[in-house]
C-alpha cells in the first residue's frame, strides 16, 4: 500500500505553517510565529524561588515574567522511560527493565536560592508559567542524549529484536559513561557512521550547554531546541511520507541539506512549490484550517459536533442534526456516534486540544453499543502522537479523557481574545446597553455639571432606538435635565457607547 501522507510548509510574513495531510484530509497543523518563539525543549539554568510541599511543587525563576512550575513528579520521573525497550526481547505486556531512580526529598534536595537545571515540557498558557522537568534530554535526528543516566533505550515502535540488538551493540561502541542514549525509530537500518555522526552532533551540543551552565549566572537560557519546522521534520518526516512541498527557497535548501545528511533516501520526496498562487489554496488546506476554527463541525451523515473551550476543560457535544436514518433510534444513534468518534479523534489532533476533554455522545441504552463507541474512539486515538488517557462512559453517559498539552491549541495560536466580548463569545443585548446608558447618565448627573452631551452609538444601536424606542432619548433628557444629541459612529462597538461633553469639548465616557 502506497503512503498517502503528505506534508506542506508555507512561509509568510506572519508565520511559518506546517500542514500534515492523510488522504487529502488535514490531520495536523503546526504554526511558528515570529512574536512567539516555541519554548518546549529549551533548557534553563534556573533559580529556585519557592518550594511548596503542600502543592508538591517548586517555582523556578528562568528569566520570564512568570516563574516556571516544577512538580515534584517531574524530578527523576520514571514514566518518561515507559516507551523504551531495555532488552532485545522486551515486550511491554510481559516485562519492563527497571532503571534505578534516585530517591527525592524536596525538603532536603530543593533549597530556595539554589541553582537548578530544568527543561521546558509545556508552554506558558493563560497566565500560568511554563511547566518544567529536571529530566534533561537533548534530541538529535536519530537518538536522544540523556545526561546523568546510564542506559541504552530503544523505541518500542521497533519490533525486530535482531535490529534492536544491532542498534544496541552499535551505540554501545561510542556511548560515554554516565549518559543515557535513546535510539529513535528512524534509526532503523542506519549504519555505524551515520549513528556516530548524529551522536557526535548532540554530544557537542551537550558540551556547549555544560560550558554555559558553568559560566552563566541564573536565570539563563543554556540550550535552545529546534525551531517548530525543524522539530516537525525531525519527528514526522519518515518513510511513510509521500512528499514534502515547501514554498520558500531558503527553507527548502536548509531542510534538503538536513535530510540529505541523515536520511538521503528521502531527499527525492522534497519539492519546491513553483506554481502560481498560494500553496495551501492549491492543496485545499486553507479551507480546512478555516473549518477547524469553527465551533460546529459537520459530519457526512448530517450530524455535527459542537466544540466549546472553557478555562477548565474542552466540551464536545455530539448531535444527530439533519440525520434521520432508516432504523430504530438506538441504531441511528450508534451510527452517528461511531462517525463522531472518528471525527473527535481527528479534531483533537488537528486543533491540538490538550487537558481535560468531556464528550457528550448521543445517549445509547445498550452497554454493548457504548463499548463500540469507546473502542472506535480509542482505536482512532492511537494515531495521535500526544499521550492520551481515556475512561469508559460515566453513569451520566459522558466520556472523559485527557490529552497531553505541550503548546498552545490551534484556536489560541491563530486567534486573539475579542476586545468587545472579552472572550465570552457574546455581547450585551441592545436593551442591556440602553440600561447601562441610562445608569451612566444618572451617575454623571450627580457628579458633573455639564448639561449638553453628545452620545455616539453604533449604527445598528441607533437604528434600534429610533425604530422601536423612539421616546427613549427624550425621556433621558427630561429625567436628567440634559440636552442630548445622538451621533452615528461605526467605530463604537454595538454593545457600547461614547459620551462627549460639548461644554468641555472632550470625551467624558470614562468619568463615570
């Protein structure tokens, strides 16, 4: 079966966008903006600001306005090794090789004012600082270097025990003491020279990092990870990729040189976009991006999803919509839910939604049908690179899950909070705006002596007043003994107003 995955990179003034499609469907979108440099993977020499045993965490100054958050669970965390094989015959379900972990006592090992080396694992978000770990690692193209450890781990995605044995033997030739090495899936089939070249590259980076740690005072950035485009190429451009199309010559040359060095067989899959027009329009990606920002996602059956972001979680509601069906209610609901489960998995990955997710599928009466929906969602989430934890249906018919959050979701990356509704998604009604205006006039009447005012309103607001409440303005004037002139101003938000004092010749809206 021929690979049907394709990657496209669009470089513009505002951003670099990397799109991954599968059979023409957009499944991942990564955006790198000039005003927001990705922090995940960066290593800092930080300063311990506070240790709070009650929160099981410490706060680390890494040079940002908000301190980084270091949970005690991210200090010598054994879970970071779960996806590695330490034995050529190792099978996840049968056995795991235990790596000795140093016991940690926060009251003894963490002191306020001490230096500490940390690596960012989650971007800062919504007023919270970045999340960091003390488990430092430096990624290369074929392997990852882990200081202060002593093991060789092989990706579990490599199933051939003879290849794992060969890789382990090859890597052992040049692995230094007191360093761990994690061999990535892409290293499969690579010879000794290529593996050694990649190791030398990341070992040199460690040497530069070590020098900075010794010379620089905390807080200081001592290692900067790859750019977003380089990380995506490193992690996703594998043998099952059909082609990579880039619309920027300099980036095309840089990525081609990188691929030629570590995976020369893949260079022929890289193309420069020479056609007229926009790359994302040519391959029908732009329209799919626009759809991925909408609350409502239509299904082929006629049903739809509604995706709502809140501060605490993301809620996804499944509706039958226009779907009628030809069978009984249970069978019709099952059909929509199964289609919705596949689409939910795609949307989570595409929108890069992280944290707690609650899904309200259409109610099913039969437990066996609930199990089918659960299995469908679980099987489709396997394609996701992010860590996912999924629970069975609750007594209320809800399905809860968590998805690893590393960076900002697509919604928060490409949109800003609305200055009119302040993120609420709704604005005050026209009648509420009139009530606010009347209260403003009453307060102003007590505070100031101005008697001639001009009120600027949005055209729709002015039209509403004169067509449905023609006596409102005259009522305001008689009640407050103020002469009022109404002026149309399209720049005024529809749920607001501006007041101008004719006597003082100035805007007085903020005086109340």
